[in-house]
C-alpha cells in the first residue's frame, strides 16, 4: 500500500540525520510520547483560529487560501509520527494490515470531487489517542498504533477534501532528502540540519500541486 511506502520513506531521512546508521528496534518511551503529542497539538492549535475556506477565482482556478496551511499541518503530523517510529526502529518491515486498520474503500478515495475543510481538532484528538495507546505496549503494538494514526490523517483529508495527501507528502519528503549529502545530514552544533548550498524548499512545488489539483477538480 502507498501509505506503508510513505511511512517507510521517512526512515530514509531519519537514518541520514543519524549519520547513516539505522536505529535499532526499541520501545517508544514516555518522553517520545510526550514530545509527539506536543507536536500534534501545536499543529492543531496553530489552525484553531483559521478562517473557513473561501474559494477565490485566480486566473480561472479555484484557490482555497487556507487549505495549504491545513495540508502542511497534516503532513507535519504524519512526518512526526513516522519519524518517531523510525527513531525506535519501527519501520513496518513485513507489516500487514491488522484488525483496526481499515483498507481504504471507495468513499475514502481522494478522487471524490469535493472540497471541504479538514477537522483538525477531530484529527488531533484521534491521533493523540493512538499515541497515548503506545504507552506500556510492546514494539509491535506501538507500531500498529502509530501507523493507525498516520493513515487516519490521510483518510480524513481524503474524506473531507478529496485530496490525496500522499502527493503533497512526497513533495515535502523530496525537499527533506535534498538536505542529505552522501547519505548523511550535516548537523550544526545545536543539532539543527544544515541546508546544502542551493537547497530549495517545498513551498513553490506545494502551491503548484495544489493549484493543479484544484484546476482538475473544477473540470470534473
């Protein structure tokens, strides 16, 4: 499934941050849970006062001025989740769908011609509940809960907006991988990743992808 592939992609970047060394499989600790919850909640709070989506004509293209912020937040949540898994050696190797993880059915398909606003409060609550459920579980069940949270975000964007969040996820991941030089990320003294000369972020590609997606929806 594409969702598993996306989840595993983040492990490439996490490994590069760790100077090319894979993380051994381990349990997710209380500190990891607290950090991850903090990141998810902060993304939701940032959008709490965001206005409802308005569609504005822009050279014949429907443009939702705050939709990109929601997409950014959704991808950030997915990335934090997958990175936490990768840093604990939970890469879904040999993973198969388990009870409680739904295979995506037609009504969850991102091809539906709709454009609503993702309920980030609802998304964050469910994601946090899955993260909390990791406490005291074995590594396999922790992997299960993190992947459930990861796919729930995708599912909610598909249901509410008809947008395939994985397309935007790939754009962000490609930009992150452009920070990798010879298999590793160069880190500053404070642990921040140094961007190589000429590095280009994902912003413009994200805008182009959104405009193209909305243009396609208008013609359906």
